C-alpha cells in the first residue's frame, strides 16, 4: 500500500467515525487566518506524523490537502455534509482528521487546504508545522539492591525531582543477632546520592494496631505532598510527618486491596486494586466507585483536565479488562472474557499511560494505541525496519509503562526488561537483562528513569531492586 493510499484509507475511516482528535505533544505555528468556508489546524505534531483537522461548513466543493507540493488526499463533493462531526448530531460540512505519516524528525512542512468551487472558483488556507525531534537512547545505568534478603520487594516509585524520589514496598533487614526483623521497612527515600530506609506505621484493614505494614503504591505532587497506600489506607507526607487518611474506617464498603494511585491534585485522587476496586478521594472524604468487574485492577492514569481516566488489569484466572471514565461515567472499553469489540485487543492488560490529551498506550505482551476522543480508533504499535514492518512485542511481560511525552516513553517488566521509545524507534537495554529480576514500578523524568522491583537470590531470598538510568 502506498503512503498516499494509506493516508486516504485512514481519512475515510475517520470520516465514517466522525472523529475529532486532539493530541498532547502538539507544537505548531499559528495558522493563516481561515477563509470563510474552510479551516486547517494541527491537532498533534509528533516525530514522524502530523494529525490535521479539516473543517468546512459548506456542502459543496472538492477539498484537496497538500503537503508542500504533494497531494495527500482529495475529498469529493459526495462526502461533504454526510457524516456526523465529532461523533454527534449530523450537521452540514465536514469536521474530521487526516493523518500524515512517515515524516522526518525535526523537519518543517507546509500544508495547504484548498476548496474548489464550480466555475473554477477556489479558496485555500495554509499551515506550517515542525515535527518533534527524537530523544536519545543513551542512558547510563546504576543498580542498587536493598535489604538483606527474606522477601524484600519494591512495588512502586515516584520521582519528585532529580535528587528526590520515594519507593514503597517491604524491605527486611537482619537485627544485631542475625535474625530478620519482623516489621519491614516500607519506604525508601532517594536523596540524590543514596537510599534511606524508613518504617512508616499506620492502621490497616482488619488490624487496628499501628505498625509498619506493607505499602503498595506511591504518588507525589511535591516534596511536601507525597501519598502512599497500603491495602486499605492512604498516608500523606506533609514535609514534617505522615498523616493518616484512612478510608477503611469510613462508611464506604471496602472490596479490594489498593495497588495504584493516580491524581490530578490532592483533591482529586483515584485508587484502584483487587476485585475491581476503585476508590475516589476528594481530599476530605471517600467514595467507592463501581467498576463493573471483579478483575484485579493493576494500573490507572488520567488527563490533567480530569475528563479521561483509564484503568486496566488482569488476574491469573484469565480475566482482563480496560475501563474508562469519560466525564462522570465509567464504562468498560474491553473485557477479555467477553467476545465483543474491539477485537484487536488480546492478552493481560497490565499497564497504561497517556501523554495527556488524545490517546492511551496500553500494554500486554503487545502495545496498543487507543484514542479516547473516539474509541473506535485502535491500532497496534508498528515498528518499521529496512525489510518491512512488524507488530511490536515486548518480549517479556510488561508491568509498567510511563513517559513524559510521545518521544520519551519507557516500559519495564520481567527479566529486568527496560525499553525506551524516542518517538521513532524502540530500544531495549540488553545489558540490564537478568532473568532473576522483576521490575514492577516505574517513574520517568525527561532525563531520569527509576524502576523498582525485586531480585531473586538463592533459595527463598529476594532483595529489593532499584535500577536508575540517567542521560
């Protein structure tokens, strides 16, 4: 299939779906003043592709879209005024997106949209965009193990800045007699030079005793605004002390242990966990939200405007789900045990992440890109090679996916798997590969990666594991 045919195919697909998209990493120059009948905007500018929104209120006239001097697509009169705009009520004209693929990084392109009218009349508008540059794959790596063995593990990590990070889990050390301490260290704090182990005590579900139990999730807004979660308790570090924000003692029903936290602010936080558990905290009070599933939810992420929050999960019984909160309502996007669309999905959906305004990346063994502005747009991650293209596969099970932009995305998992996407290519760091390592948690800044998990030793012993990458 030629490039122009592929673009035309995608364009017609978008027309049929009435799609309106808006991507996050958009960098564009202002458009020329729009002509009365047509407009052209860049909704997303990535490294190798540009998403263009075409609008016209007219019901006649052929539209032609050019990139420099090349025609990308022509939309005939017969398609104008036929398809609903933005997935809503049918209205006159056209409002859709066209994707231009296979572009060069950090390259400037000029687009022109022309509307041809009867009797040779026409109108046009132009738009100039510059694609994003790729980021470097060149990270320097350091590996730390924490604890003296036993069942030490870190489940999650949050980076506050280049010299401050928090990881949570359960880390066991030997006492002066050589015996393992009963109570674990459950917080590891990074000061830019070394890790400091802390024991944070709290009450948990079914055990009113205050003690340093296992912590599963951490989420940070600033140095004096850190949240950690146990099975059924939320704790806040305010810069001076840990404050209990327990919800298991309130009048909401508790149905599953917490595994992940996401929030746009401390007054808008969601926690997910076992048995399809979703809890909402507004900074003062708690609500339990119905997810419609009993599958364990393993990850959650959302947009800063709070309009899109997606969660996913899986269990050993073969269940797997993707659930979406759009506006105020929750709905199932995909259920692996129910033969309903979208059929493209398969496997155990373990983690997801979004750059912010357009689509979510969702991982099992494969990687999927799913638009949240129109959920009918779903595609595999495709890798282009000199010999052709193939569907990207991680090679190991991915536990966490995070990033900072569409050209800086990290995935980690079994076998100390660490992948980096620079906007154009995926790269795996083979020097980190170790079949005794599992990476469960991940946090990413522009030039810093911190992944945490566990390293299996001899017999039953496990050590908490931290892998840090910097560039």
